[in-house]
C-alpha cells in the first residue's frame, strides 16, 4: 500500500514538473523566421493549455528549422508537449 502511494506521489510530482517546464519562457534564436513564428505561437498555445494546437505548431517549427541544434531543441519541446497531452488523458 505504501509503495503504491509513493509511486502515485512520484507520478504526480513528475507530471507537475513537466507541466511547469512547458510553461517556462526561454529565449530562443532560430535562423528561420517561419520557425520562430511557429515556435512563439506554440509556446503561447502551450501556456494557455491548448496542447494539441501547441504540438501542431511545434511540428511546423520543426519542419522550418534549418540547423540540427534547432531541430534538437524543437524535438525536446515536442516531447514535453506530448507528455503534457498524455498526462491529461
């Protein structure tokens, strides 16, 4: 019983951390104006809790990204929003 409560508490804390991580503003420098616009829209939707729209815009930004570093960063953003969506289901 205690083990179950510990696991439940851990999952709740992890979900909270993921949600808070996704809402933290971070400066970004992208080479593509299209990627920057889509990324900003995605972050705006994510802050509003509209995770499906945020995911779509992260995918658009990923498609417009020009460097591997940008793709890696946007891939991390996508994983974060996917976890947020999964947590809410």
